[in-house]
């Protein structure tokens, strides 16, 4: 099976065009706009970047009544095209082409021009810059669209919907950036992106063409939860989007600077939500450990924050583990499944919520204070010197000093430093959860936003001097 990720953009490619913000969708309906008049219902283009947080479920990226861009289960892509009486489907091969890379941004461009004399040219799908020419699976009938067909999309009786499907179903859990709709203009993918000369990776560029009457551009540059905030259209048309249930939140995780999140592929017995920043244990008591989408490499100094959502009896850990440690992710009911318990590999390190002890290689010792749902916990890992530090509400435990370098004042030794480490967590009780903040987005309440020394990431506490958020621009510089 082909997993389309080889050319997906992980934000590590140098580009002269930087995207500052995205929108994080999840848990409620998205945003909508109702055009005041009909636009061109034969010719239009939809272009957007999406980073998935949830896989294995049917989710909608964009829609207008029964016209929609949808990730189907299991993780293939469909574009519904609805005339008001007939639905045509443009499907990727549901047995061969899937989209499961939650660490990367995908770019989709769907071009419609039913005025074309050649049937194959009436609809086109570009994925990461490449025209899709693979097998069509499922109930595909897009090749049968008659010339000059008009779809319900761009009809003034139908809302444009971003992040959910008609009637509020199939909401997206993930991130969207650079949402462009061009009314009356059939654009190829190269109107919105280009290949990097050195890496061959597809990367975004500014759109310079016409938007037409009902076209819009959502760059999510305003943070307010309003139609003139996060829903603001900056195409010049002023087609601002109101809420269809709940506004998404602004994020700094973008196709040009991709941030670390919880890995939705690992820990499959559990639920990953809120832009892959919340980890909820499965429905049976038993340890589940999540890892992150980005390892801290074997060099550099890295920072993240966590908050326990459900304290229970304090059965939670924060810490680090190798990105490829299989013993920590064997599913519930197994031993050695929490941070610091892995005696066979002796590489993970955990800080226990209930007693404040540290766990390394299955052994435990006194370390710091216990922590609960009201606390924001910080993790600072110094891969240059093999040291690890934890803070509770800004106070470094064990009298630690993350800036002490090789001295490692109050530090724990980082085991397995020859492998990339992820800043991770473990949860024991059924349906209990933990939130992570790697800097790109979080639902942890931030009262005094702080960034790292490069001005990247949004945290409650300032990262120590020389420590940075796990994002591709920082990793390219320090990793």
C-alpha cells in the first residue's frame, strides 16, 4: 500500500515565503460563509494545506452542502461533487493511496472546469504538487461528468464550510493553512506552490491570481474567535467566515515551520485529539505511553510543557523516550509500558505525578514534588550534555539549573542519548488524559505567553536560555 508522505511538506525546506499561522480544528463544527450571489458553478479551484491529527475516521476538510473534500476511512481521499440531484465522486485508490502521516502537511488542489471538451480535464486533483493519475477506487464516477455541469458549490443558497460536513458532521481534527478558493478560475497546483530545487519537496508560495466574485483566502492571521478574527477573508473580497458551531483556534504550526505534536500512529488503543496535543487513555485501566512526531535528535536543547487533565491517583508520567522504543507502546495490559519502566532497553526516563519520584530503567528514587491538574509541568532536555530537567509551575525540581551545561546541576542523566529522544507522557487510568504543548498549539490555558530565544512557540513559561521549541526551523538550526 502506498502511503502518500514521501513528498509531504514537514516544514523543513527553506522558503522565501513564510506562513505565520494556521487554524486548529477539533471537537466542534468549523466556520462558514454564505455568498450573497451565485458564482461560477462550472469553473473554480480549491487549494489548501492540511495536517491531520486523527486517522482511521471519516473527516471533512471543506464542504458546501453535499459537495465536500473528505478523508474517508481508512484514510483515502474523496471529493464529493453534487449537482442538487446527482453526486459524482473523485476518489483516490482506497486500497493503495492513503494519507496517514500526521507529522507532515499535505497540499490538495482540486480544479473543476466542466466547460472542457475532454471529459478527463473537467476535474483534476493535485496532491503535493503532483497531478493525481492513480487508480480510482470506491464509487468513482467523476469521469462521467457531462460537459457544462453546474454543481451546488458556489450557489448563494449553499454555505461554504471549512472544517466540517453538511449539517455539522464529520468535523476535522487537525490544522488548515492557506485556504484559497478561486471563483471562475481553474488553477493548476503551481499557482499555489513549487518544488524546492535541492530537496524536491513541495512547498507553498503566494497566490497572485484572481479570486473572482465569491473567492476567498483564509490565512488565519487574526487570533480572535470571530468572523473578522480567525475567520477573516484576506483576499480583498471581504467574505469573512462566521462560526458553524465553534471557531477554530489560531496556531503557529504551519507548512513552513512544522511543530512537534503527539504521534497519532503510536498508541493506537488511545485517542489523540485537539490538534494531536491531547492524549486520552483507552477504556480499560492500563499504561499507555505516547511519543511525539519529532525526536530531539542527539544534539540541541529542547523544551515542552504538559498538564494532567484527570489526576486519578496520580498515575501519570512525563519524561523522554526513544522515538522508536517498541516496549513503551505495546498496548494496555502489558508490563514496562510507562516512562522509566523499560528495563530491557534502559532508555526512557519518567517523572511520576503521585509521589514526585523519578523512574529510570525500572528503578525509582526521590526527585521532586508531586503534581496535579492545576500544575503546568516543563521538560527541558539537553542532548548536548545528556541532561534532563523538570519544572513545576516554573520552579525547576531538585534545585535544577538547565543552563549549567555539562555540570548538570540537579539534572537526571539522559539514557540512550545516541538515539533521538521524544518528550513524552504516560497515562494509566481509563479515559484519563494529558495535554501537551510543544509550542505550535495547545488547549492548556496560557496566561502569560512566552516564546523561545528565536521567538518561536507559545508557552506559559519562558524556555531556559539556549532551549528551543521542537519545530523544523529550530531542528534545522540546532538539531
